[in-house]
C-alpha cells in the first residue's frame, strides 16, 4: 500500500515536469536574440533598460512556449512516428491535447497583456509579439510545408525577436541588426533541416513532407552560402558602424564569431548531424567562444570608450 501512495504523491511533480517540457526550456536560448538590442544600443549600463530587456526575453519565452504547446497538439500524430519527438508530453499522453491548448492560450494572452500594458516605453514589444504569433500561424498551416519558405519564416521569427528587444529599450532600429540576424538564422535553419534528414533517413518524408525537396548536399551548399554571408555581413558591420578611433576594437570580436560559426558547422556535421536546438547548451567550446565574443563586444562598446574619454 506504500508504493501507490508514493506514486500518487509524485503525480503533481510529474505533471509540472510535463508542462515544463511542453514549453521546451532548452530552446529558450533562441530568445537570446531579444537581448541583442540592449547590448548594441549601448544601454546595458542602465539597470532599468536591462530589466526591460529581460522582461521582453521572458515574454518571448512565454510566447514561444505557447507556440510549442499548440504545435505539439497539431503535430501529435507525426511526433508519435519520430524516434525522439514521440516522448513529448502530448505525443506520449502525459498532457492531454485540450490541456495543452488551454495552457498555450494562457501563456500567449498573458504575455501579450504585459507587452501592451505600458510597462515598456512603446507598444513595440506587444506588436512584435502579435507579429510573432501571426507568423507562427502561417508557418504551421502553410509555410512549413514549402521548402525554403519554411526556413525563411523561421529566420523571420528570430528577426522579430531582435526587433522586440530593440523596442523594449526604445532604441532606433539598425538595418545591420536585421541583416546579421536574418543571415545567421537562415544558416541555423538550414542546419536544422539537415539534422532532420540525417537523423530520420528515409523516414524524414513521413515526418515532414517538404523534406523530400531537400537533400544533404543541397543543404550543405545553402549552409555554406549563409555562413559566408553571415561572416561578411558581421565584418562589414564592425568596420562601418564602429569606425571611430575609440571603437575600432569591435573588430577584435570577429575571430570569436568566425570560430563560433565554424564550430557550429563542425558539430552539425559530426556523427551525421548534431541537434542544432541544443548544441549551445551541450558544447563547451561553443559556450566559451560565445562568452569571449560577448566580453570583447562589451569591452569595445562600453569599457574602452570610457577609458579613452
């Protein structure tokens, strides 16, 4: 009689874990693009602006979690055929489809309410949240079934995140933010498609119909193009935007960015393809490269100009 009692006591904890898995915290690293605005707008020294940026980050974690929960309901049959996705809460039966949809609605409505509540100086974060949800509706129903447009829509989602971060700190929108974010995330998107093909093999088409239009060699070419374009765009950004004498140290961040991109490419190709969604959380060299890049960027934008003033 003791064992059933233990099982009964563990059910609430198990349910909480299931709902937490439903919003996929491991993929919240994608929302890190929201924080780019406060750094590159040179407002990271303001606690108020940092708080606004972190709140915008939290809102997009809620919005993306709502989208993941809704998608798990829509894709439940396909997920059950996937070797890994079949363990997701809805596909495994840990959370009912109805409960997942209610949870998604609560997250989305709550996040948008805060976005438009006046906490931020402009309604830009709320508008970006609405745009993100509308994009996800089109992606889920139409765009994800069309080759190339599927990856472009994923990239657009990241650009919206970056624009939300800029709006959170009431900073002007830089064209370089859109270009660099768009190119980098196109590279990440094509690497995700490559991973799906490498992992699923002949069963890839059954999981996602448009994968039949892709091939590993084609995706490798697309990734190479996007990788080259990303490096060139970021290099030009550091040369043109930070051309003053006390700002040229921004160029020192280029090697870390290049290494990070190359390291990511190496991991994607290793053993048939690493999972792009979790590489940042699992690879120490990639984490170190990102940290050093951030240190150099912060020093070039905030420390060195003060030192030379």
